[in-house]
C-alpha cells in the first residue's frame, strides 16, 4: 500500500509518465549516416578529381570528402549525446533565444553578402553559407530550422492550453508574420526555395498535430500556394525550372534540362543492383552536385533499384517511429517538437527524391543524413 502511494506521489510530482527511449530512431539514423559515408567513400575521389581539374589545384585529396563526412558524423554523435543528457526544461527555456540566433545569423549573412565580405560564401548567385576558412562552412538556415521547431512548439502549446489554436488574431496571423520573416530571409534573400518549403512543412506538421480545423487548414494551404506562386513569378530562375518541369522530356533546350536529365540517366543506368562502388560515371562531372543535392541519383547508379528501395525503407521507418513517438508523448510541447522534426525530415526527403526522379520541379535541397554537409547532419542528429 505504501509503495503504491509513493509511486502515485512521484507521478504527481513529475507530471508526466516516463517512457523508455525509442532506440529504433537512432538506429535508423545511424544506418542512413553510415550509408552516406559509404557513398562519400565511393564517389569522393571522383568529386575531388573534378574539382582539382576545374580549379587547377591539387588541394582535394582522394579521401577529402570521406574524411570531412566522417568528422561531421563524429560531431553529430557528440551533439546527439549532449542533447540526450540535456534537461528538457533547459531546451524549452532557451527556445526563443535559439530562434533569435537563427534570425540574427541570417541577418548577418545578408549584410555580409551585400557588402561582399569574404565571410559570406556564395554559389550560383545564392549566398547561403558562412565561410569559416579551414573549419569549413556553416549554413544559418539549419540554425533557423531548429529555432523554428522549438519556438513554434512553445507558441502553439500555449495557444492550445488557452483554447486559441484556431484563433486568427491571436494565433494564426502572428504565426503567419513569423513565417513571413522566415520566408523573406530564406527564399527572398538566400534564394533557397527548397529550404523555405521545408520550413513551411515544419510548421504545417505542427499545426496538424495542434488540432487546426480542416477549414482553417485549407485556407492556410490556399494562402501558402498563392504566396508560392508570387515568389515563383518574381524570380526568373524559378520560372525557368517550372517551365522545364512542365515541358518534361520533350524540352529542346538541353541546358535547361541538363541536371534532371543526368539524374534520370544515373538512376536508370544503375539497373537492379547498380554499377558498384567506385564505378559511377555521372559522379565524374556529368551530374551537378553529385555529393549534395543529387546524392539520391548517384546512389541509384551505384547501388541500383534495390539500394534505393533500402534507402526509402529506412527513411519510412524513421519517419514512422517519429510519428509513434509523438503519439506516445504526454506533453503538448514535446509532441509538437517531434511533429516539427517529422515535418523537417519528411519535407527534405520528399522534395529531394521527387526532384531527382522528375516528379517535382528541381530545387536545391539536401537528402537528410546522406548528403555531404556537416551543418545539416549535426542539426538533424541533434
């Protein structure tokens, strides 16, 4: 009797029921990251040769990309362990600070790019990274994604408790203003439509879990679509991508369809089992961004249809475990955070794979845990 009373008192003090950690989530993440490391080992030497030839240098060694990716994975594991030990209350308390740091870093990057400072790393007309010299580069959009998940989770959690989640003036319009600021920096200044869509996906996932009414949700979707059309119309390069996508395989301008055409060639030439590690042709310079945005196509060429099915199974399993974790959590804020992470991963996976297979217009977005890039891996794993 006394033991039962003690357990009841302990439960009332803690406020929430504790659950065992879901070890399948880090398992699937680890398998995906190891698979990405294998890809870097497979195509790293070819990518290094292409860059050395392009810039007339011998800076990039055959193990350059593999080593950097391995370091990124080690950092991701370290951050994961630290975040797992960090008290939940500490994360919630500093959610607004993290979000403001993300906004502030985007402001600094915009100012640096306008002033043509060396710290702003630009590529193909877009400035999305801080150049840290020998320490590599950092993409502030990743900081902003994390801050967005944490801040919006707290914002919506409070509105849910007050019964105001469907209130336009106290919830939806203020949230729309926050997203307008995010879209301005990410899509407007950094010219990163893919990441902007991913951030909209994050908030959309959280709104669904928060219990937004269907009618309100459809209105928000309509507003988002109209805003997306406007952003496409004011940017010539986005119009070109849409027209290329609509033209399909019949387009006559080979330059406009070059990227997607070679992505399809890579996937198609892989056949059932792939050409094998180190035998990729498209990674030798034909397919742009072979280790970043186009890594799914390269994996199709290297590991074939079977390899791509394995990748899709791993991503599906990971996303399903996140949904299950959100369903099991008692706290509203925790559920919203997991929903945000689900939207983060799902939007990246869907947009990247759809673009590489010609189902969606081409957009510059990485494949989580597989593409080369330390900032993305560290923040997702954390």
